C-alpha cells in the first residue's frame, strides 16, 4: 500500500467516524496536519513552507479553542493527546517501538470514535486504523 492510499483511507475513516459532525472531522484532520508538519521537521529536517506554518499556527491558536467538538471533549482529548505525544517522543528517543510514533493518528482517531459511538464504533474501525498506520510507516520507510 502506498502512503497516498493509506492516508486516503484514513481520511475516509475519519469522515465515516465523524459523520455530520464537521467540527470533529476538522479537528482530527487538523491534528493529522500538525503531526505531519512536526514529523517532517523533526525526523527529516524538512523546513515547513510558510503555508504549512500558517495552517498549523492558525489551527492551534485560533481554531482549536473555538472548535465546539474540541471544547466539549477537552477533558478526554487532552490526556489522549499527551499519551500519544509521549509515545511518539519515546519512539524517537529509544529508536524502538517505531509504531508508537503513529499513535498521534491512531490513538486520537480511536478516542474520537469512542466519543462519537462508544465501543461499537471504536471496535468497528480501530483494527483497520492500526493496520493503516503500520502500512503508512512501511510506505514512509520505502521513500
């Protein structure tokens, strides 16, 4: 599976999980953009272009505080975000458990799935999301 195919399916799943809740979908998509810009900068030293920096800056400082889904679920989302970032940093520092670096995507998609539809929605999508994150890691290794 290519990186583009894996990302396309992940974004499709985000849409399916969020349904009509465009605020939840927007927040998750922005989160994945933030993670991608950070990952590219930290891991490969790619300097983000001005448009990416503006997009991330605007999302974090202006949109997230005003996103109704994020505000309503901040008590659940912040600990999940902290755990995902901790796993990512551990993965980078230890050079083991590389799949942990993809927790920002998988764990937060899982948290949103649980918030939107409980265990049923979570268990319907998470095995595929985790498999896609591994496929994405493999595709990135080939690039």
